[in-house]
């Protein structure tokens, strides 16, 4: 069952999502001396990360963070690089003390997917921070998503709706400039997280939210799979919640 929480606006949403995630991280460190998390990128994560890195009482030297997805062939200096995004908004503000495993898909994407899969295999993930795409994707698992693969990281092909979203958010000047492939954490790996925190503001996500929450579980609506997850919290604003019954 999905725990749906509607907040007044994107700023309050990001603050609430970060607060819940920080509580989970502190609890994991208190219980076992360490925490493992998944961090995401994109416009939905600006306020989340800003508040998360400012959270008090977290010993970040005891936290291991895994990267959710990255474009194939993407140079880290490119403005749309997710590695760059997380380095600037997550790793650097924490003084580099967090153990961060970025995806480097510049040269050999299949080999990098295997490397990342091996790295995460030994970690129980305490909290996954993510969003939902305009096409209802979860990470870069575009429709129809692979619900069956056991590989933690996979090479995927991005559909046109996903690529248009990346351009629309201002990361790329043209559709042709948006890469056609990416490395993404798989659906099954995301679902292994003890807590999934989905931050989904903005009206353009309203139909995807409705499909994920009220539709049937279907690879055509990848985020619908979280209906099966025991502890997913979905943070919405009035615009993104506007199509819910």
C-alpha cells in the first residue's frame, strides 16, 4: 500500500521527503552502525537534496550512497550529467565524507552495469529517494519496463516521452541532443529498498501519478509496481495530485 502525503508546494514537499529519509538514515545507523541509500536526480530532487544534506544528527561517514541512473556516453562535465548533479548537490555539501558510488557510463555501459551490480549486491538498502517520470517511469525504466530481471543495474533504451521530458526540463537544447540509452537501477533492485520515498511535484506528473496509484500494476506504467512495495511514501503537491480520485 502506498502512503500518499499531499503538501502545500514543492518546497514543503522536498522538506518533508528529506525529513522522512533522514529519520530512516539515523535509525539505520543507530541499529547497525551504518546505512545504505539510493539517491536520485532531476528537477523533483532539488529541494529534497538541499534539505537532506542539511539534516542534523547524521554521521555521513557511515552512509553509502548508490546512484540511481545515468546516461550512456555522458561526460561528467556536461550540464545534464547526473554524476555532476549529485557531486554538486549531495557529495560536495557533505564535505565528501559520504561513500558515493556514481555510475560512469562514458565508455563501456554493459561493463559499468556489471560493476555497479556487484557493488550493490552486498548492501541492504535502507532508503531509496526517487521520483516518477511524466511517462510513469521509475528511474530510467521506461515503459514497457522489465519487471523480471534480477540484475541490479541494466542498460536501457529511453523512449521519446522520457527524452522530451529531459529536454523540457532544460537539460538539453534539442531532442536530438538527449542520449537514447542509459544505465538504470532495475525495478527489482529498487523494490529491495526498505523504504521508498517518491517526490513528485508539478501538474505535468499528474497523469503518471494517477496511473501509478490507481491503475493496474503494469509494465506500461512502471511506477505502478510500487503498489506491491510494503513501505512506499509518495509526496505530492496539489498539482501532481489533481487527477487522483
